[in-house]
C-alpha cells in the first residue's frame, strides 16, 4: 500500500498480474519513487519465474502508477541480471531506483559479476552502473544499495547474518565509475545489525545485533546508544517530503493507541518476546543464506 503519514491516508494497491496462479513459483523485487516528469508516484515490480536451474531470464516487469490505478506489464529491454532474493534493498536517487544485482560472466574467476541495476521511473528504461573492482567478485548476498546525499552508496557486509563489520563505498560523482571510494569501514562492539542512513554531520545511523538503534561516528568508531529498540531488521529510514497525495484516492487511517493494560505490561515479558522474534528472524535469515549460496554456486 501507499501511505501518507502527514494526512494519515493510505491506498491499497490491486493485485499485480504476475502471480503464482499464472506463473508458478517465482520471486519478486520492488522499486518505489516519484516520477517528477509526470508528477506521479510509481512502483516497479520485477518478477523472476523459477526455472529448472534457478530463476529464468528475462523477468516480467510491471508498473503501477497512482494516476492510473492499475498494474500494466511493460515490454522493455531488461538486462539479464538477477537481484538477490530476500536481502534486496532499493536506493531511490535522481528519479531512478537502484538495486545491487549480478550476472553470469565466464571471464570472471567465479563466473559471476556484481553490478548495480537501475530503473528510471520517468522513461521506464533499465540501465546499469559498474561497481568498483573490489566488489565485483564478492558474494552478491552481502551487498546492498543505500541513498547518500545525491548519489548512491553500496554496503558490503563481511557476512549478512551475524555481521561484524560493513564497508561503505560511495560514488562521489554520480554516474562516474572511476569516482567510487571506500569511505568507511564500520565496526560495532556489540555486533552489527544493519546500516540505515547517513547523517549530515557524517555520523551513520545503524542497528546493533541486539536491535538497538545507534548513532555511529565512523571516524572515531564510537557509538551513541539511542535507547530505541527493535529486532535487527525492524528499523527503516528514508527521506520524506510532505505532500497532500492520497487526499482524494486514499482511505483514512485511524491512529491505534495502546490500551492501559498493554502499556502497563511487564518489561520482562516484552524482552522475552523480542528475544524470541530476533531468534526466529536470524534463523530465517540463516536458512535463506544457505539457500541463496547453494543457488549461486549452482
């Protein structure tokens, strides 16, 4: 669904065309952003159908535009790349959605090559950006994109589950392959969860492995604990511009306030519940890592 926090209105998207009943087993990734040229919010959905040896190419691509209200399949030249299932993230920069992806390349030592695949929401055309040489042969499971100022950054975790550190690469001049720079190497004493965003003062907002939100100074490797808790992947940060979008199309969302009994519940019970959620989340991620690693090796 689309959600406008300012006016507390939501819009539930209809079901897309690429679904299990028509395709069989498949996986998909999403991209979301604002089409400045056409003054419209759009979602791009890329569906990869399961084949006998992994996911088939090319994938099926659909677009949902708020002004239209329906999904439409587009027939475009889709690069023969795969976006990693389950761990994908998007970075919306300069009107384009960016994902880390990989493709087969027998000239590389491991037969694969990492890159950035992007989609222009205005022209509805796919493009590609090259990664720095140091990231081209790494496991694509350990890479993801993040918006930084007016450019794109790539995060390289030492491992996706139970991370100890994360290298942050920034494209200093957007579109210029030679401008990639390894800005920081983030290490957390309490174990790293996920890197969320970059602050104007140079600090990095991230979560530790225990789910606590932390402001981290990569220059001194010191962290300020913000005493905001969740599970490892329950926090999300993105830019937000106030608008009246969904004022007509959307349905009202009423605020849900906790009851007295809920707000007075035992802290120990909450801690046990959070610990259980975190263990289950890490178990799911471990299973996905094993599955994706086997698929990539195959």
